[in-house]
C-alpha cells in the first residue's frame, strides 16, 4: 500500500484495527492468527503498536478465504508452508490445490445431501399443508395424507 505525496512514494503501515477491517475479520481473529503463527506484524512502533503492510493484508485475506473454503488451521498452515516448512513453493502450491480439491469434493457431497433434505422438507410441507383442509376426526392418526408419516 503506497501513498503518494509530491513525487514521493512511502509505504503505509496499518494498525491492527484497520487491518482487520480491510480484511473483513475481527481484531481478535488477527491476534489469534498471530498467536498460532499464521501472521506476523511487519513492524512495531516504539510504543509497541503492531504495524502491518500490504503483504500482511494480502496474507490475512488469503487465510480468511482458505478458512471460508472449509480448511482447518493445520491445513492452512500447510498451505502457507508453516507446519512443514519447505522452500519449494511448487510443493506448497500443489498441496494447497490438493486440499482445495478435497474440500470441493466434500462440498459437492454436502450440496447433494442438503438437496435431498430440501426435497424431503418440500414433500413434508405439501403433506402438512393438506391438513389445513383435513376433516379427519383425529388428525393426524386418521388423516389419509399423513398415514405414512405417523
């Protein structure tokens, strides 16, 4: 992040609140990610205030996206090369792709399951709606529409 002032370009550092706001997370989340080693402030002021760079912001957004995709902290650490540090970026990227593909498969299964549940809810809703015009003496026990449910 750069700010231009009369032909000079200076690096801007964000404090924790602004970093959290721009990344769409809470300050507590930023601190937690620092505690577990996912994020480190680029610098500190003489008063101990954490300062973050554009690169830190990008990393935080990437972490948030991986989390939203369903990766757990250990998988995120692996994707960032923290759990099993390796200097080979290609290996980390391939591992991240593998994790994302596995997560995509899990999500497809969950979508299928939820679609089936939604169909069941729709069917039940139709049957229960029939109860509005039901004249059975002891509903739902004598209701022809509900016979297979009870």
